[in-house]
C-alpha cells in the first residue's frame, strides 16, 4: 500500500514545486514589466508637470506691471535662472563628493582587516542625519563661513549615510560561494572585487545614491540661509511677501528637479544592473 502511495506523493510534490517556480517567474516578470512601465511613465509625468508650470507662469503676467511683487520675485533672467543654476550646482557637487567618499569607504569597511570598525563608522555617519538640517548648516556656517562651499560640505555630511550603508549592504549580500568560485578560477582579491562584488552590488549602491541625491536636492532649498543661493530664495520670498504664486512656482521647480534626477537615477540603476539577475 505504502509503495503505491509513494509515487503519488512524489508527483504531487513535483507539481507543487513546478507551481511555486511558475509563481516566482510570474511575479518576477510582473515586477520587471512594472519597472519598465514606470521608467516610461515618469518622464511623461515630468513633462506634463513642467508644461503645467509653464502655462501657470505665463498666466501670472510676469514682466508686466499688473503684479509688481510677483513679477520681481519670478523674473526668469535675474531670479529664477540664477537660482536654478545655484541649486543644481550645490546638489551636483554634494552628491558627487558623497559618492567619491562613501563608495570607497564602504568597500574598505567590508574588507576582512577593517570590517570590525564598520559599525562604529556607520554610527559616526549617522550623526549627520541625527542633527536637524538647519542646525547642521549653522554649525558649518560657524566653522567655514557663508557661501555655497559651506552648504556643499554640510550636505555631504548629511547625505553620506545612505550611500555608505548601501555600499556595505550590497557588498555583504554577494553570495560567498560566488566569490569562492571566482577565487577558484584564479582571480585576485582586486579582480574579485571589480568583476564580481561591485557589479552584483551596483543596484543596491545606486539606490543609496538616488536617496542621497534627493536628500541633497531637497536640502539645497535651505542654502539661502547661509548665503548659498538656490531656489529656496524664491520659496522664502513667497512666504515673506505672502504671495502664493511665488511660493508655488519655487516649490514646483524644486519638485521637478528632484523628479528628473530621481528618474535619471532609476535609468542608471536599470542599465547598470547585471544582466541575467
């Protein structure tokens, strides 16, 4: 009796395994399709929001004498364009410096010789985000004085944690058997790092970079507080003048910058992702 039942049980288990594998493949395919769709949908939404902002800006009659305060605060040549340039400059250089510092440091902290000090370094890096953003800017204002350079240094300290943590997590999540296979093929430690570990950790690292980039773009709105410029000037002008159009235009411009760079980061994550994973 038991001998006749055994093949049936084995067949059922095989069918269950096949069903589970099919479900995993289905979920994976759905996830990939959704990611591709979101990559295509995001620029459409960004362009749509930009067009809405443009038509709203034109409807304000900027450049006429109808609304002198609004016209003065939203002049493109003297106010918005220089502030946008300052905002992008601050966000770009702060993010670039975060990458240049956090990625090599994260690689170093995952090596066997210095791995034990990794938690202590993460604790120090976490102190940047533990402080209020305004307080951090004031501290660096007292140390370095006013200007965009001070803002950039403060943003590097504030945004270094996501990239550092994701670099360490991404490298630590690489399968040890894959590394041993590479070493068994005669690869050196450096070759294993460059050809196996870093490519497999790229999606996690890029996700951390995207987070740091958005943090820096948002934090750059506070740059005006210590003489760093940026679109925060327009937002602050809207608050001081009690003019909702000025406030709205400044806020939407910051949102457009953040959405655009987040989409570019998503593209980088998509195309840098190792094939077959």
